[in-house]
């Protein structure tokens, strides 16, 4: 804290005395920052540059004790709380205006017990941190597809990616969690301890407390998989998507293939004439035995006449970072998402029409291929709402200039509305932007009432509300 800490803090209608702030800062192992600190703007910045909020205080937690004290300070002083892990969430809930930002990003430890196939992960770790440590032992946690994503937010929302079909969602590998609840106590949640809280954490987002440590079971994988891209001309997209959905009907759990439609970036393996032109990309990963990879991927790779096919052996940790250059911080981002049971003809028509109207060179639509092991767990076994949907659509509007806001956001919303009749109504909360608070109940479907009751028990005053918020008792609105 600099000299500004000598002033009273006013956050909304709450005034906190200088003495109270000084006492709080003195107790913390990590730094406590306000707007006068040199690193304040850097620390409050998050992945989505559309979000420009200014917390009254930021506490950079060094451990669970810091988190406990921060929660108690916020509770006692009735401060709005935002919790930052990786800061990658599209809605920008990691940062608030005028309240307390509890920054977990300094807490990045990953500890692996290779013999027990267990990993203990702090909430500030990114997927790259987790992959680097676990792959050193030929082990993995099923996570997402962008290595700069934080493990905490990904896990609490469910978590899916390239190896979900083989090993389940990220939450399906969660064994236990240490959680600071709204009353400022540190508790353990597992199948045998605070089991109701453990159920809610697995897909219920940050509604129920702040996780200070995750315990994951690990799976044997790698360090090498078969992965890569097959790039098709957009003119062939209809036929490619029709054959793509047919090929997936017999795909083994070890094979995952996502479809991406966008303008081609200047990838080194693409002829320069294709740079900036609309393409359809089949991005695939086969995590089974290398000897069977050729056979497993053959049907997908035989579709159409691709511009390029660069599927082959790849370090798993490297493949996890393959899309990072297209998802760097600093751009403006807006997402819309649906779950689908099938990729119908009508849905394909809607998708292709939207790609013909891309509002900018970084905007894209991707169709995630899920199911497999993740779909064989009962819907009510965890808070995660939809287990049997086969595809997840993410409409990713991405641009640089504020003047493009209306065009890019409007494009995403229009596609979302057009595709709604063919969706199942649930949604992946990690893909929901900040303006979809009224969609939360539908997103959780039949699991919402139980989530509301658990919220009432663990956070009756809704201290943790900077999220896709579940109201205490399950109320709507």
C-alpha cells in the first residue's frame, strides 16, 4: 500500500477506515494494492479487454491464510468481492468496481505424487502449469484447450477439452478441494466431507466459496499424442460438416475432433493465397495407442479435398498450447454458446450463413465434440448441467477497436438466437458473457434448485455473487 492507504476507503455505500485497511494489509503475506500503486493497473487487467473495472483494493494472496483474512475483511465491511484465478473468464467476473478483488494468481504451486497418481494444485495455476508438471510423469488432468486459462475457473465450471471423451470432465477427476466459505472458514470438500458442497463445486462455479487447493486424480497419457489440423476451403464446408458428424458416430473415446470456422490466420503450413480467406478447420486429437492412430483418424482425414493436413505425432503439452497465439490477452471478446444433441442440417445452414457474415478477421465459430466418458455420468451426480449433449457451440466474437463493438456483439447474438430452436437449452457457464445472468436457471436445468439450497446454506448473503450467480434458496432474478 502507498500513502493512499491513509485515506478512508469508500466502496459503494461502505466506508472502511484507514486504520482497518492498514491492519488488514499488515496481516497479509501478499501485497495489498490500491489505485495509487504502480502495479495496480497491470494486476487488475484481465484477458478480455472489454472489461475495465477498478477495485478499491486488490489483495494478492500468497496462501490460504491470506484468502481467509480477505474473505473476513470483505464480509465484515460489506464489500463487493471479485475472485481472480487466471482472469480468463469471458464475463470478467475476476474484477469488480469499487470492492475487493481477491487475486489468487500468485498461488501457482502444482505438486504431483506420481505413484498415487494425484496432483495438488493451487488456484492461481494455469493449464500450462498443470500440464508441465503432470506431463513430466506421463500423467494428465483433462482440462481445456487454451494453456493460459486458469485451472480454478475452468474446474469450477466443469472443464472440457481434448481428452474429455476419454477421461471425463475436469470435475470428474476432482477428488477434493480446500474451500474458504463465506463465513471465513477453511473447510475440505470431498465425497465424504461436506459432500453437498463438493457436489456444488463440480460445475456450480464460484458461488460457494474460494477454492485454495484442488486435489485431482491423474490419468496415464503421453507425453506424445496424435494431433493436428485439417484445413478445408469454406466452399466445401457443408459437405465437410455433414461427413464430419457421420464420422463422429463411430469415433472411439480416444478421438476428439472440433470444427472451427473463421478466416485463415497466416499459419506457416497454409499457402499464402489462403491467408485471410474463410476456411473450415477440423482440429483433432487422438490420445490412444500411437499404432492405432492412423486407423482412428482416417475417416475424418479422408473427408473432402483439404488445403492442408498437418495431423501427426505431437507432445501433448505442446498441442494444449496450439491455439494460444489466437487467444492472446488484449483483444475485446464476446461469446455466445449453445449445447446441441446433434448437428442438424438446419443448424449447419445457420452456422454457414453466419460465417459468410463474419464481422472481423478474428471472429470464429467452433463446435466442440464432447460426450464419451463425460456423457456416461448421471446428470445429477454433479452440478454440471448437461452430460449427454454431443456438441457445444461457441460463437467467439473477437476484435480490437471499440468502434466494432456493436457489429461484433450483434453478429454473435443474431447467430445465438437463430440456433436456439435446435439447442437443448442448457449452457456451459464458462462460455456465458456478463449479460446472461437471466439464463443461469435454464443453464443448470434440473440441478438449479439443489444448487440454490446449497448456496443458502454456505453463502446466505450472496457474498460470492460476481459469477454466473445462483441465488440463495434458488430464487430467480
